[in-house]
């Protein structure tokens, strides 16, 4: 009985394509969860959805988009909904900046805006 060498190349390609599809589905679900979280009126449910979105991103090794990453507090890791769980203020000094205050832990973020000429 002789053993034939079987090439694993086609199998690997198929598996890679499957991983890409899984990541794409996960990315879509994360987008849906974040969109629903921003609309949610119940704060506990919104927090749970936000945790689930972040957990899915970590599980599938996906990087959250910048605008979504900015919605998580860097100190208490809570989801920040502007106007509900965060206070947003625009500074009036020479250097224009936006101040975002997390209402759960009190952490303040300052984002400097580009100077308008």
C-alpha cells in the first residue's frame, strides 16, 4: 500500500475565505449593535449591547473604527452616549477644543479642533 501526498493548499484557501466571511459578519453585527446602543433609552441594556460589541471585536480580532472607539470611556470602560452618559462642551479659548466628561466616573477628555482661518 502506497501513501499519496495530498496537497493541503486548496483546503487552506477555503478555510481562509471562511474566516474572512466570519469576520465580515462579525463587523456587520458590531455596527448594528453600536447603532442600536446609541438609540437605546434603557441605560443598562445599552451598556450590555456595548459590552457585547467590544467582546465580539476582541473575539474575532477586529479593530473597532475610530468613531466607535471614542465612545468608550478610557477610565471606567463604559459606553459613552453624548448627552446621556456624557457631557459635551465646546471651549471658547484661543485653542478650540471639545471637552467630553464621562458622567459615571468624571473622567474628562479634551480633543483639540483644527483652527479655523
